[in-house]
């Protein structure tokens, strides 16, 4: 979706926020080659599935357009996730000097406390708050959610 929007001239800069519990390795592979896109993946670390060595918080891509936010098992919104969102996710993907024309949220919800596999414990209201922050920051017409 990001490269399509760019190639069709619908956007000049695209941000991607991947907030599901798994690292967005496929997206990262595509994005790392395109300086017009910034991607931030917040995920459980170390990776528990598919047990691949991806999502290293020290990896930023050759173009510096990747940010991996590692979250320890047991993280919840009050204990680390909110701070990571405010201090790492937002400043990287929506800084004034970058100002994306389009922000795509890869919105997996397996970081919910009710998910029996992951060890990140978010609540529906946590996702609502992050959604509202993104909409307030960029406007409703510039943010798209997908799975």
C-alpha cells in the first residue's frame, strides 16, 4: 500500500506503524530499500514466533528509515508500552521534518492481554488512545488502518 501510494503520486512520504506483537519483517524488507518510507515496529523481544532473528532494536536499515522497538514479555501500557509509543514510535514516524502524507498502521491486535500466545498485555482502551493520538497528530484523512 505504501509503495503503491508513492508510485501513484498520492503521497511523497509514508510512515508505517506496526503495533502487533510480531516483528514486521516482511514490511521491513520492502521499506528498508525506499527512503520515502519510515517504518517503526513495536514487538515482543526476543521474538517468540516465528523465532526468527528479526526485529533487533539495533537495526535501522541501510537508509536509517527503520526503527525496531523491542518490548519485553510482560509489558503493558502503563509499564513500558505507552512510553515506547510516545518516546520512540511517534518521534520517529511523525517528526515535523518528515511529516508523512500518509500513515499506515499495521494494526494487529495480538498484543491484547486476552491473547493466549503473546506476553504483551494491552487493553482495548490502549489501542483507542494510540489511535486518537495518531489521528490528532496527522488528521483523519492521512491515517489508514489495516491488518
